[in-house]
C-alpha cells in the first residue's frame, strides 16, 4: 500500500470535505483544483496515484475542455482521512 504524503492525505481530506459540504458522493477534479490552488492536471496526477493505491475510485469523462476526473473515496480512503 502507498505511504501517503502530506499532500495526498490533504487531498483525501478535501475530497471528504467537499462531499460533506455539498452532500454528494462524487467530486470533480476541477473542484479539487479550485480548493487547493493547483491545476486540474496536477490534481489528476495525484488522483491517479491515489486510485492505483486503492484510496479513491476514478471515472474519466470526456468534456469539451478535455478529460475530467470524477472521484470518490473508497473505504480505504475514508479510513485514511
């Protein structure tokens, strides 16, 4: 299992915060980018690593502006927060 960096742990916490604030299960990568102040591409790279390790589930969606990621925490991700 991936040893989480502080940034990755923060990403998981922010996903959980957005889910709770908006009463939603799935968060968009653009929401994370806005909240963290980094680009969507940077967020996507982080999410891919978290998905490979089993902390999040990702769904890639083609949009006019490019590929967007929809993300939700797995049980492992929820436990890590």
